């Protein structure tokens, strides 16, 4: 049920998700089945509902749902979901930093007074992140130094405060951030702090930003310090970790060092560290900026079939943005109407229509924005023909394509 609720919120079906939650909460009054359903209510389900409502910017409803639930379900995890959603929603709203932080502070006080629950390390991490997101880096740094609940022994808090300081536009904040990095290295070397790979990768990202960025930072740390930290990272980071490779490849691409990035990508594959879909798409996008033909060659020669749709999406989007419709139609036609070679009796999940609903939707949106009405109509005609082919074999995927087709067909008729 937890994952069903998550899917409903993700797909935008908030009303249906809330109907399901209310049914789980109260059940069918007076029936055995109702009591059974009521027994399935858990803090995890409440957490999912509160998170979903916050993502939909329904903060008041999220708080009401939280308080209406039984005390036994209002765990610290549920409160943290509400705090995190509140901080994210406040950041995207017009609230000033002081008002946003005060609102979050009041919510934390309500948790302590209503349920007698003390903030845990995750709560404090959320507060730290909120301070930096709202530009109050001094408050965040002071809070971290206060070491409430052992924050200075928690790698997540270290990660949050280093990211917040080093991404601040304020040169004083960046200077303090590099001092924190130096302190972190000394603590790890002294054995008073156990840093995990994620924290080390955060430091690596900022070292690479300093080394390869095209823009001068607000504060430039001492070169000897940077070299010493970089050497320490090289000795400390795991040698066979996907995300470490992804961090380095990302910064090589950002620095324009395409050959080095592709060489490292090939090294991953030789070491049987198969690049993730997101990493493959990042590389494909960078290649496509230089040459769509080379990106297609890279996809066909280097990527697994199950990554084709996502990778071709990046190339198709760029081609339509550039109004290079010859290239766009070459991409659409390449595996039309579906990728079936990857579908076997053991792995039918790799079967997918090509193009899929996401590719069609993006292409239609961009042609509409570009005012390219002829290409827009041609895409709609292709979708209509595609639906007839896909419906019987892949009904779920066909349903997604049909929804996109209906939306844009109705818009065209209105216009």
C-alpha cells in the first residue's frame, strides 16, 4: 500500500491517494474486512501521505492529516517528512528566509509539545539544510558548531554543512567551508570521525569544481591545501564505486574534456562496473551537443538495450530544440515501432515502444512552443499509427501514449 500511495501521488492522483488513505485509516465501519484494513495502517503509510501532500504543496492538509492520525502513528520519521516538505515548499514560495525558518521552527516546537518527541539527527540535518537553502549560512554554521545530538559525529550533517558553505555565493561562507573540509580531513586521519564514501564524494565534487570550473570562485583556497586534500581523497575513496566514477566523469564533461570522460566510461565497463542509466544519458547528452550522429553511434555501440529509450530521449530533445527535424525523424524512425530484440521470455520488462510516451510528449511540447505546426501534426499522426501497433502487445505503455495523444489532439482542435 505504501508504494501504491507513492505511485498515485507521483502520477498526480492526489484525490485517489487520499481516498485510499482514508479507507486504510478508518476501514469499512462494522465489518471484519474493515478491521483488517484498519490493522494495515502503519507509520510508513502516514509518512508517504504526508510526503505526497507536501510535494503537492498542500501543507495545511499535510499538517491536518498528521495531527488527525493516531499518536502511535506519528513517529519522528513522519514528522521529519513533514519538516522536509515544509522546508522545500517554503523555498519555492515567496516567503522570506526569516519567515520560512520561523515557520519551520514553530513546526518543530509543535512536535515537541504535541507528542513530546525530541528532534533526532535527521531533524537537525533538515534544519541545517534549510538554513543554507534560505541563505542563512551563519545560522547553519553556528547550529552545527553547537553540536546538538552529536551532529559533529554524523556524516550527513557534515555533508550538509560542507555543501551549504561551498555552494554559497558569499566568499566568507566559502572560506569557512574550506576550513571545514580541512578540519574534516584531519578528524578522519586522527580517527575521531568515520567518513563514508558519500561524504568523500561531496568533497571530491568541490575539489573538481575548483580545478576544472570555467568561472573563478568567490573564494580561492590555498593551492597546497587543495592538492593535499585531493591526494588524501585519491587514497581514501573506494576504487570500485559507481558514484565516484560518475562524479569524475560529470566534471570532466563539464570541463570539456570529452576524450578523458569517454576513456573513464570505457574503464568502468572493462571493470564490470556497468554505468547507470543516468550516467549513460549524461554522456550521451554531452556527445549530442557536439554531434548527433556520434551520439547515436555511441548509443548503438556502447549502451545496453534497456537504456536506449532514455538515451535517445536526450538526443531527440536536443534535435527538436534546434529544429533539426531531419535528425529528429531519423531518431524516431530508428527503432520504430518498438524495441523487441531485448524482450525475451526471461526479461519481458525490456520490451518498450519506441518512441515512448515521454519522447512523444517532449517532442510535441517543443514543436508547439516553436510554432512548428506541420511537425506537430506529423508527430500526432505517427502516434495514432503507433497506438494501433502497440496496444495489443504493451497495453500499459499504450495507455500512456494514448493519454499524451489525447491531450495534444484536443489542444490542436481547440486551436
